[in-house]
């Protein structure tokens, strides 16, 4: 592609629309893979390990795998473009799904633990895809671009938990444990997403964005290349928002299926609650994107902390028999995560230039994934030592740390 055409506003807009369409299509399938492991991972571990205290281990493992993969995807994308990075990530996630199914079938705990780690690559890739939607977006439309990718995940992510019973029955017909059925769905979903991106994500949006940046004159008044202090402050603000919201969300979400099972709720009710949670994570994205672009990144980030506190209070005070209130709490938990993710992503994309953007984004997502891993590990221990209510309240209070930290960082970055 000639560089004179790359810089055309009409061509840029056409490439942006095409990129969004391809990424959104892949997210529909990958969303099912993301949700499947979330729904039954803790239950599968509890069944195979024989203890509730380690039931947060699957979330911790595939979140740790997500952490390592986020960094690798960022570096691979930095060198070869988004197409190579995302395709490799989804293929790896699919291989992990195959390993989980084999481990459950063979009742092989070491294979399960290794496979869950590898399976985390799909989670990392699913999140990294949101940056792809913003690569060619104009600054005042980046929030909406990120939200478009996130909302596409909703179809698969909401369907995934509600297919737990169906995939479980199908798995049993193939002589596979019912709890491994959703991981079969995850493997297929990640595989289809990888194929779509490998074939259709051309030209690569990140590589095109670099060409555009090189062609355009520096619009900043002082013309100072890089402006390192605002960049550092912006990355700090975005990272803090996403790290805290991820930690709280993973901790409470991971233990909800275990809490429900302990009080007599079946897989159908658990799947419904997780489906509402996933819907809260992704369905509000169009509105969140508009708010991020029009109201501002920092106000939306602050709102994420307040919403997570509300989620913690509702889940802690909900009667153990009330599926409706648990669904409301998990919906709020997902909404708080959504507000933090979209605003944090926009902040980081604003701050990081295309020449180093993918590497920076990968490093930030590494921190986010590590926070989620910590939340997953701590959640089982806290719940085993205290209660689900104590875990929920602790998470809600911790989420309020978003407000002073992000507001301070945001002022330095002028967001």
C-alpha cells in the first residue's frame, strides 16, 4: 500500500471500519471460550482436588498464563503486527483447552494445572484485541472503538455460561466429564477466532498506524518528541484503573459459583448468574465508550470504583437463597470492570505512541493479569477463612483506591 493513500482520511476510515468488523467477528467466538472456563473452572478444580480452599486455583492459573501471554503478545505484535500476535494467542489458548479436557478425562491433576496455565493465553488475547480496535481510531473516538470490540464479545460470552448444561451432556456422551464440556466449546471458539484473524486482518492496523504517525506532523504545541512525563503519568493512570478493577472483579467472580454450590444452587442457576455478570462486563460498552469520549477518561474511571463497591455490598448482603440478588451483584461487578477497562484502555492508547504502543499495552496487561491471578488465589483463601460476604466487602472497599490514585495520576497526565 502506498503511503500517500494510507494517509487519506477516507482510506483511514475504511480501514478502521474493516478492522473493527474483523475483530468483532472474532470476538463473538472467543467470548464463548472466555466465559466457559470462568463458569466451571473453580468447580472442576474443586472436584479434582477435593477441597474448596484451592478452588480459586484455576482462575489464578489461567490468569497467570494470561499475564505471561499478554507480555509475549505485546512484543510479538510490536514486531510483526496485531495479526500475528492475536492469532498466536488464540491458537495457544485452544491448545490449553484441549489439555484441560484431556486432564479431566484422565483425572490427571498435574496436566490440568499446566493446561489451565496455557489456556490463559486465550484470556490475554481476548483482552488484547480491544487495543486493535483503537489503533486507527481518532482520539475523540477511541473509547467508542474499544467499546465496539468489547460488546462483540457479549454474544459468545453470554451464550457460553448458558451452554454449560448442554455442553456437559454432550461431553458425557463422548465419555468426557460434564464439567469439561465447556472447555470443548472454548477450544472451538478460540480456534475459529484465530482463523478469522489470520485470514482477514489485513492490512495490519498497528503497522498502518505507524505509517500514519510517521506521515503526520507532530500536533503538539511544544513539538517535544515523546513528552515522557505525560506518557508515564498516562500509563500509570490507565494501569492503576485496570489493575484494581481486575483484582476485585476476579476475586469475587471466582468464588461466586463455589458459594452458590455450597447453598444448593445447580449449574443452571450458576450459569445464569455468570451470564448476567458477563453481560455486565460487555453489554454497557457502547454507553461506556460514549461517556469516556465525551465526559472524560478520569470521571469514568472513578465511577468504576464506586460501582464495584456497590457490587460488594449487594453480594455481601444478598440472602443465600436469592439468585436474583446475586445476579444483580455480579451484574454490577461486571459493570464496574467495564467502566475501568474502557477508560483505562483509552488513557493508555492516548499516552503510548504507535512506535511503542503494543509493547506498552502488553506490559500493562501483564500487570492486570497478575492482579487477577492474585485475586484468584486470595479469593479461595479468604472465603475459606471467613465468608463470601467478607470477601465481597473487602473487594468493594479495595476498589475505592481507584479514586485518589487515578485522580492524582490523571491530573499529571492532563486527562
